[in-house]
């Protein structure tokens, strides 16, 4: 197992994802799963690969189409190797992710895939306005809502989401991410969010941290 999840193993897996080599990706997953549980494998192989691909896009070395297709392949892998009915899936309250009044969905795609690859189930609400998002969260009794933004205007609207959730009696935790929050390290606090993930890895760690506190 150590050989499979070494840095070189993650690099090879990442390269196969970017090349859209489904056979090689499947073979690596099968080999790793034969030596450890599916949840451990996706957590230590798939998530790091997605993070590398996300960083590659930010640095301009990976194309948007590659990011999208790699994310889709990882979702398919998780569904096959770690289906929702699996006993290895993480026990959790209802969770969702949304793009707040913004058209740039790359960040959401990466975080969504990373969370599912880490064993979490969550709804993808897509692109919503503030009233639409508040209505969905309250109606679905969501306990964790992850909000992705690219434009400052959208990031500032998180404050309206918080106000709307309080008015409907929701106690949902709000986790935000995106360029505006990376540029201004205190913006997430100013808009009333409960946490900020600078990248997919941080988003996963935040969710895990809240889960551990919840079950403590």
C-alpha cells in the first residue's frame, strides 16, 4: 500500500487522470483497494490528485477541460468503489454545495469531487441567487452549506445568506471559498461565514473538523 500511495504513485495517478486514461486510473484504484479499504484509498490517492490538478489550473499548466473531465472521472470512481450504501461512507448530517450568483464553477467542481472522494455525500445545488439558496437550505434542513464564489460581489452576498438562514431558523454552518476570500483573509468573518477553505483540501479538513466536534 505504501508504494501505491507514495508521492510518485499520486503523481502517476494524476497524470493518468489528465490524460483521461480510464484503464490506467481503474487499474491503480483496483490495485490500491486490494491492499486497503476504499475510503482510505480515495482519501490518500484521489483527493491529493484533485488538489494537484486544481493547483495546475491556477498556475496555467492544466486546461479547464482537463480539470472538468478529471473531476467527473473521480466522481465515477467514488460511486463505483465507495457507493453511498457502503458501510465505509462517513456518517453525516445533510450537506450541500452551491455557486452563489456566479458563473465560474471550477472551484465548486473540485471541492465537490474532493468531498465525495473523502466519503461524504452532498447535494450539488448548482448556481443559485441568495433567495433561492436560502429557500433550498431551509427546505432541505441542510446542516452544512459550502458556497463557492469568484467575484467580490458574490462573496459579499454571503452576508445576506446568513441573515436569511437566521430568519428561517436554520443553524446551518456556512463554509466559503473562492478568490475573494483568498485575497482578503478576514472577509469570510465579515460576511458571517463559519469557515473558509482556501482550497479543496482545506474544505475537506473543515468538514471533518466539524464532524469530529459533532460526534465528540
